[in-house]
């Protein structure tokens, strides 16, 4: 479904992502793992078009996402849930969600209402707080809004950047259950995560990034069984130094 080849990306002071190549099949859940500074978020930013300094290819349905602006990438069905949520705090929950309907422009209002109904079914707490200002929500509730906003656009590929960062364990469990429903429904997802105990049970396959490059590709279940799992990043960093 999505084939990335020789992708390089950075911020003006040299490349952070260096020649990354990977493939994501339709309906697959893929983990993008690695320590801080490995280039995981930079890779997602390059795919979503929020980072301009990028080269290489990301082919989907015969079209190269790297050559598209961000709004066209969203229109193509690749949508990112950014790290830190990036809410519009003075706006209501419902208005933040409505921003995610940009891909639905030109469709009838029934389609938009169906998306609202779908998101509120996944996150009943958002339905209760639909008129509340987003800035007054808890961190976990804001993360639900961020995921819901992405889902409003009928994504074909959902890019999740550290969706559990800083959340209480009970909220983590609630959001994991929702993501499990999306996975079981066949939505293609890429999860950026540092914590292996969260990422591996959720995904079918994993890429491990070290210093801007792919250091390991492995089925999640096999990776979880590695005897050196606790020292994985350290061991890979030594090998790729």
C-alpha cells in the first residue's frame, strides 16, 4: 500500500532521516521504534508533508507523497496524529473535530455527520464534552480529540506519533482499546513509540530506527521474544555506530 524508498529528511542542519526504505501493506499495523533522537517523528513529518526538507520517494497508489503538499497528502488518505496533540484550545471539542473533515469537502452533510457519530461512538467521553473548550480537557481527553480529528477525514493510513506520551495508565488502556478496534476493522496504522511493551502487542511488524536509519526489521511477536529485548536499542546502537 505504501512503499518508502531512500527517504531523507532534516531541519536545515544536516539529515536526520538517512536513506530509509520500508513497506507497509494494506491493513497492516506497523511499529516504528527507537530511542529519543532516532528520527521516528522526523520520518512521520516527512510522510505527512509537515517537514519540507525531504527527498526520496513514498509511493501510494502510483503517486509519490513526497512530491505533494500536506493538504494533498491528507486528501490522499494519509493522516497524522501529531505528538503533543496540537489542539486549538479556545475552540470546542466539536469544532476541533470538524477541522478534520477537510478531506470530505464537497461531500454531503450526511457523510460528515456519520463521521461525528463514528468518533463519538469510539470516544463516548467526547460526545459528553462536545461543546466544552478543548483547552479545559485533561491530557487524555485531548489525545482522544487528536485521534478523533484524524479519523474525521476517513484516513486510509493513520500515522500515530507517541499517542500515549504522558498519559495515565487508565487512559492508556482506554486509548489502546480504541486503537485495537480500528486495527480489527482493517485500518492501516503506523505507530511511533519508544516503549516496546506497548508497541509490540499492538502491531504485526516493527522497524527499529537507530541514528536516522533502519537498524532492524522484524515481526513484532519475534521481536518480543528476543532475549536481549531490554537492551535492544543499546545493542543496535553499538552495531550501527
